[in-house]
């Protein structure tokens, strides 16, 4: 939700994507996830009880979406001179199944672009390496602090962009 709201605020200065839950029924209330690019494309990323070569919990993950949409979206954002921000939601277990996604993410982190991303809290070797980079600042967004932290991070976004609101 935070990444999506930042995308709306940054407008044409940002590229990248966010993920959305696909509502379902029952106790868990979620049928899957979709990947939505900031250019408006929407693709099914994961779905309950789906045949897939890669699973995260009960979700079959469509790695081709990360390979053919997620990674290219990041690379296009790096190359686009009109974009100063790349937004990525998220860096998690589903995304770690794609070698292309991981490569594109590392390319973005090495680029001059500013990156705003959500990353899984519980570390894998990959996420731990990202979190330990000298050029990464981490903020833990929780229900109790989400309003104050969101306001703080949005101020940082706008100060960096020299926006006035």
C-alpha cells in the first residue's frame, strides 16, 4: 500500500511495479497476487492451488511474469532518463525464484537511480546481502508506526526530488 501511494505521488518520476493481493474467500481471504507496473500493466503473479514449478506456501508462482515483466520493467526504468525513482514491491520469497529479477534488482541498486522497495523481514542470503549494503537504509513499517513512518518517508521522497506540496 505504501509503495502504491508513493507511485501516485511521484507520478512520472517513477518506474517499477507493485504487487496487489487478489481477494478470495475463506479464512485466509486471499486467492493470489498480481504484479502491476507503473505503466498500468497487470499480470497474475501467484495463485492458490496452481500448477507451477515454483511454490511459496500454498501459492504457485508464475516466474515467467517476473522474468518477462518484472525484470524488464526494472531495466527499462534504469535506462529511462526521465525517471529518477524505481519502485519495487517487493523483494520476497516469490521474487527470489527468478534469477532475472534478482539480476535486474542488483543492476538497479548499482545504478544512479533512487530505489524505494519493500523487502521481506526474515532474511534469506539474498535479502541479507541487500540489507547489508552501505547504500541501503532500512525502515520497519508496522501497523502502529505506519502513519508516522509513511509521513516521514514521503517527506524524504519529496525533499530528494525538490518537490513542493
